[in-house]
């Protein structure tokens, strides 16, 4: 009888120990994940070797040459790609009618630094750009972008600078305003090539090439 009770007690003790061990396994807290181990698992950060501009259809317009981070928003109120704290105005190269042209791109359009000038009061007639006799000759052609649409204008072949009585200019590529300048100012005649918005419709965005 006594031997049987001892055996029962021994079995009960073993059962209790087994339950305690099982509870420890079930309710034990996993080790806390450190910031270093969590950061090591993240693989979303990758280097970017090239950034391209794409149009509204996802068609590649060109690779950016520079201009990232440059704030050019005061150039006629041009809308930038990016946030107010991180404005982006990329520069791309386009091969247009056999000519290599450097063009700026904003979210809603193409643009260039040059104004188009006219000897009329309503921005009609022959377009011109200002010629600075003291500046170095540019490696690429001077361009302007203005109406109709986003037409790119380039210098007329062989056209030298000449004094023109300017009366108006196309500001921001789409707003005509009346102006007067000294008659001694020199201008170079321009000619339209193509409306870029018919080839690459906006809005534009950036795409990273890893």
C-alpha cells in the first residue's frame, strides 16, 4: 500500500514538472529584435545609377544630365517635379531634326532659359532670342520653347546677330507681354522645329534605373 502511494506521488511530481516545462515553452517571450537586425533585413534601399524622365504614357523622354535639386521655380512660375523642399528640374538631351538640344523638363512641360522676342506688339511675326556679344559660344544651339504647344525653336542656320526694335516677348513660353529695349541690343533669328508635347505628352515623372 505504502509503495503504491509513493509511486502515485512520483508520477504526480513528474506530471507537474512536465506541465511547468511545457508552460515555459509556450509562454516564453521571444528575444527582442534589435534595430541592427531589423535594418539588416531591409533590402529596399538600392543605389541609383541613372534617372530617366518618362511621359504620361511611360515612354522614356531621356536620361537626366543634371539639374537635380536645382530650384528654378521662379523662372516664370514653372511647376517642378518633387516637393517644395526638394524641387527637381532635370536637363535632358534630345535629338531633334538632326540637332542635339539641351531641354529642361518640369512636371507639366518642357522649357528653356531663353525668351522669344518679337518686333510686333502681340508676339507674332519672326521670333528672336537675345544675343550677348560678350558670352562664350555655346557648345549646343541656343533654343527657346514657346507656343504653339511646346514648340522648340532653334537659331536659323547662318543667321548672325542684328539690332531689332523689340516690342514684345513670350514670357514663360506662353504669356505675351509688351516690352521695349535699347535699339543697340542684338538678336538672333529663330525658327520652329517641332511641338515636343505631341511627341512626349505631359505630365512627366522620374524613373530610377538601378
